[in-house]
């Protein structure tokens, strides 16, 4: 399990976060709309997509994948300072890096966003998302907040 910074993973997770906020969908729903192939494409070409403004890239993926607007608005529900989408993307990036080997990163993306922890990271009214990365990884592996 690496502790290196995976820039492609960071961008992929941040884009999922940005899209989720824009269309008011849970991050799991965003990954479902995108599907594994599209997530793999984002990951594989993150260095190219990163050259464009994230707003433009997000709009293209929203249109291409016909991601409709939902009602999940964790930003509006937040009673405190809202973390930016890069910060939340980094939480997911670190969790996936810490729990999946380099060869399993794409599986890790899918599994983390489809697990119980997605709702906890997306709840900005708790302090869970800014806990130390090793604590978040242990909680994920234990299957609960410890």
C-alpha cells in the first residue's frame, strides 16, 4: 500500500466530488452514472483533463453521461465551513491509496464509493472527513467508524 500521491487518482476523486456537488447527487450515484469504463478513462487521461478548467471537464462528463440533477445537497446542509472539492477529493484519494495496491486502484475507486464510508465522508456536519488518513483507512477496513 503506497503513500505516494497519485495525481490521477486525486483528479478523478476531485472530479467525482465536483460533479456530485454540481448535480446534487451522492458520490455513489455519480460513479453509477459514469460507470467503470468512464471512471477508468478519467483516471487514465487525468493529466490531459487536468489541463482544462474542472468546471468544463465536469460539464462534458455530465452531458456525455446524461447525469440528471438530484436532491442530495451536502453543501447546503453543512452548518460549518464547507471543505472544497479538492480537499474532499484528497480524502478519497488517500483512502484508496491506503487500502488498495497500485494494481487495484480502479477497483478501489468503485468499492470505496459504493461502500458505507461514502456517506460518512460526505457528511460535512461531522469531523470524520478531516480525521487522519490512517484512522479513516482503519475505519473503512473495519466496516464502521471506530
